[in-house]
C-alpha cells in the first residue's frame, strides 16, 4: 500500500505538472561564487596557485615506484629505474593497440593506433633533463566520490602534464600535449566502513583552508599522505594513497588526455582519452605489474546510440546489434530517469526553489559497464564530435521517440520544459570527451548551459583551471567539506533498495580481498591472481550499485 503522504505528493505533482505556467521554471539562476585562495586549498592545490606545495616530491617517478614497491610479493629493494621505466612503457606501448576489448560486454573494437603517444619514451617523460618530462600540476581531493557505505573515502588524484616542447614564446606546442591523471581510491581501513575514519581524511584537507597556512608544510604533509600513509592520526592506519591496490584492485584508475602528433598523418586524430588499471598478468605471475587498458567510465560507445554496425568496424556485428538494442532500451527506461531525477524534485514547489547550481551539482547517470567505450574522443575544435550523443544518435528516430516518451511519462517535459536534446546533452557532459570538450555550453535545461572546459582540458600545464571547475565543481566539493557531516542524498527508490545490502556485501568482499592479497605477498600464483581479480570486479560492482555518500550519482570527471 502506498503511504498517505506519498499519495498526496503524487496527486499534487499531477496537478502541478498539468499547469503550463510552471513549465521551464524549475531552476532559479545562481551566479557562480568562486572559492577564495584559502578555501580552494581544501579541494585542490595547483602548481600555479600553490607552488611551494610542490617543493615536496610528487614526481611521476616517485608515483610509479610507490605503485611497484607496494605490490604484493614485490621486494621494494628490487625496484630500480629500469623497473619504473618498464611500467611506464607498458602504458605508452598500449597507444599502439589496434584492438581493445570491453570484457563486461564481451565485445572488441578496432581502434586507430596513436603513433605520437606511442613514440614517447619513458626517458622523455621521466628524466629531469628532458624538455618533455611530466610534471605534477595539481593534487585533487575527490571526497565526493565516496560511496554511501564508506568502504572507501573517495579518490585522491595527482595530475601530471607534459612540459614540452614549447614554441619560441615559451608556449606549449598544441599538438604535443598530454596529461596523465593518477586517480587513487582510498579504502577505509575499518572493514565495517566506519565513516569517522573518512572524516579524518576530509578534515585533514579541510585544515588546509585555514588562513596563513605554511604551504611548504602542506606539501610535506600531503607527501606523507600520498606516499607513506602517515599523515593521519586515526585508530586504523590508512595505506598510502599511491599504492598498487588503489589503481584497479580496490577501485581507482589512471587516465590520459592526449594530443601528441608525430607526423602529418596524425593531424586527423583528435584529443583522445583512455583509461588503465595497474595489474599483474595472471598467466605470468612472476612478472611485475603493468598498465592494462580498461573501458572508459560512464562513456557509452557512440555506435550504440545509432545502432548502426558500420560505426563499429572490427566488431562482431551480431554482438554489436544485441548490445545496441539493449543499450537503447536501458537508456530510455533507466538512464533517462536518472538524468532527470533532479528535475522531478525541482518541480515540487516546496521549500527554496532549486537553482542552476543544484542541477549541475546533482545531475548524473549510471551507465552499465558493458556499454562502455574503450576510448573517448573529444572531437575536433569547433565542429561536431562523433562521440557526442546528440550527434551519434543520427537518424535513429525510434530511439529518439523512446526518449521523448519517457520524458512525457515522467512529466518533466511539461514541468521543466525538458526535451530530448537536453537529455542527450546531459549524457554528453557525463562522458570523458564531453566533460572535456563537446558538452561545452550545451543547453541542459531551458536557459541553462553546461559550464565550459579549458579547451579539451580541465587544468592545463600551468595549473590554470576551467570555468567548470572554478565556478561549479570546486565550490560544491568545498561545501561538502564545510558542512561535515552532510545529510544523506535523496536517492531513487530502486537505488536505495540496492544499497541496503551493499555495506554487508562490500565489507565481506574487502575482507576477502585483504586475505587474498596477504597470501599473494607470500608468493604469487595464477590461481591467487585470478581470485584477486575476481574479487576486484565484485568490489567495483558493489561500489557502483550504491549511491554516493554525498550525491546519488558520482561524477568520475
């Protein structure tokens, strides 16, 4: 039986949605209010705004070495420059791949080799004397990615940028740019997911916002936090942020945003985003870990929007058609509801009116992993991008009509003036390529446009940041820090139902993973690695099946 208050809410909504006076009036304007330099330190530190922080060593070489020395069964003394370079080489070599696979979808895609990125050498990117070395430009606190069960405390990221070559005026050559983002998940050391452990991490960062902070000391504290795990006074000891387990096994990933051209033929290639985990090869357990390509988070393959098998050369056409049909059905029935969930709440005239900031902060989607693309293309500057859902849908009128029907059934078309293009533009903004470029200034509701990136990047080689970060994302994350502890998010019923068993399930999985990793530290076997990888997959799915600690849908970018 539906509770009385629920019945009244539905009756009120039905009456309100039938009124044309309320259409397209769901969001009040909200002018961006950027953080002060002090406030900003609680959520990000950049080489531009906080240069003294980077007097401490956050080098790519140190990060790669920490990943290797914390891998189970690896003797730290055995990790020298040669092993560090081999690890980086496994990432660079992957740019030459001609085929990449989405294991969850049991489908492979032909990809164009990226000769410019592949031609880079570890020496180019690691050596202090190299004009193209990778330098750390930012440290990000992504507490907003913590799950409701607090099995981890969010992601803590290091952004590296290729520092050259440069033109005669000292500006980075546009077609020689590359950024690497090491996005480490930080597991809660308490197996039960005690939130207080995570709050200790968040309050560490919150303290950086105090006035007259010694920024060199902040750098030393964060170097301990990232590489030693010793910066926190907590009952349970946190492992270092930069650890093998945090870039794939327990969650987390490494991503590249690259535009390196090696020849005239490369000019046809666009800005390119790709994702990796760091893992052992089950078939060769004695080998050190390497980068392994993974599908790109929340980025559905463009061809699934049109359903045209010609958009996916090199794939099994029958498998493609099966997945495309399933994707379109799932998107229309499930993902559209997720993308407009915040509008359904905004349409209810109870309490303060929802604002544009509320929409941008809370809009999100949960694309099933089986539909992920194996790469993301930001598209050419100033012209339509093939990965843009509004472009990719092409002439697929049946799919477009299904989206329209779902909007009508949810009544947000009348309540908030939402149309098909708004939904597709929101979906674009959640993808890697869209967030970085092709969703720029796209209308996501009547009169509301998605904030802009910094032309293909959110942060550049100098540490300058985009309007999207400065105007919206950073103030929202700081508010979470300021308001600890936050109220629980309002989640769709089906999400809450899934999450009820998530804490118990996740705790058990994490305990099993700890046991398996302990066993691997005594000796790696094919069977042991297979067990770890299986648990890792289950942990990722358990994490994704629940809402976030702060918002229902967590944005990966």
